C-alpha cells in the first residue's frame, strides 16, 4: 500500500512537469558523432581560409582612375611562377611593365630574384631602386641602363586601346633583348590581333582573373610556345 509520500511522488505537480519539459533533449550517439564531425569541418575550413589570407600578398588599394585592377591570387602565382622559371633558365632579370601584382608575387616566391617594376603610380616608390617611374605616353623615356637589359618582360597595358598597346609595345622593344626574349602580355581579348601584329604574340589557354569582377575578357599572350604550361598556346582557328 502506497504511503501519502509515495503517492505524491508518483503524481508530480504541475510545476514539476514544467521543469521536466524544460530539460534539454539528449542526442543519440550517432547524432553526437555527426555534430562533432560537422564542427571539425567548420574549424578546418576556417583555418584554411586564414592560411589563404596569410598567403595573399598585400598591395596598396586599387585606384580606378589609373585603371588599376589587381589579379587574383591564382593568376598572380601562376604567372609569377612562369616568370621565375624563365628568369632562372635565362639567367636574366625580369621587367614588369605596369603590373605591380606580378612584381609583388615574384618577390614573395623568391625574394632574391632581380625584378624591375615600371609603373606610373608613385605609391610603388616604396620598392626603392626596383621601381622606375613609367608613363606609357612616353614609351622610351626610361633610364638608358634598362635598354635591351631584359630577356624576360611582362606587361599589362593600363587601357584596352590600340594606341595604348602600340606605345607599350615600344617600351617592350626598348627593354627586351633583340631576337632572344620571352615576352608575356596580359590584356583584353579585343587586343588579340594587335598583339599578334605588333609583338608576334599568341593567346594561351590560361585565363587571367582579377580580384574584382571585370566585364572585359582578359587573356594571356606570349611570343613563345609554353607547351604544357599556362594551358599551352590556343590552337589557331
């Protein structure tokens, strides 16, 4: 026979029922394992994102008035690696014409590589003797010691006009060693015929991209066949 006390315990009060309802639900062992796995994945993704942030090269902010658009990390690293390998194979320094992103990534990949940045934006004077002021409107107004001093030259004309590319082509001819230079050009698809006409350059399969989305289709052109690198030369139609 139940006592009064046991009867009261077997019939909980309203308050006790509410307290029981407030208790958090218990997860099954399978659910707990799934939650643990999910949290680990989130942690790994966050850690990977932080590593990518650290790997990225810090540059001054883009100035749209100067038609500045920095490449994304994949583009900069891919092209900079090609430039480094060419520099090593030719024992030549590299000239970067109006492409500070590539200069910065080259120095990140190999701090000892010899690179000269030719650039209009004087904020890049921070690179000291590796910086040369350059205005494409005066394509050959450059220090005489730079003339025909480079077997590896890369350029990114600031504007997608034929006139701008013609003047940058003059600068490339000034810098490059005649008949034995490796030339790379990053510019719009619309310059394909002009690049072939002025510099005997052909488009590669690799497609450059920028950190900011641009409406114009960009291409990478070279005057040499990169074979299995940079996506190779695009087959002629």
